[in-house]
C-alpha cells in the first residue's frame, strides 16, 4: 500500500513481456486466415449496394450453436 503513494502519481499496473520466440497475435492469426493482414475483419464488407453479403439463413447456419430462437 505504501508503494502506491510513492513517485509522481503514476500507478504501476503490470509488466509487458516480449518473447521473441513467439509470433505476434497478428502473425499467429494470419497462419489460420491467410488474408487476415490484407483484409482484417473490420475492413471486410458487410453489404454491397445496400444489401447484406450474407443471408439470414446462412448466418444462422454458421452460428447455429450460438443463436437462440425467441418466441
């Protein structure tokens, strides 16, 4: 507790570890999805000419174990 009152008002919150033997998150992800670095998910189109690029049925098929039907 006394350590928190020392210094210039900054609060230490942790240590950043850099391991040169482990690929970065982006590199690991790009191994699974080759186009990840070229077209990251945030830049992928979700609509073309105002229409979604995926149908409701296709969405439900892909995410069926996560979709809960409400009645």
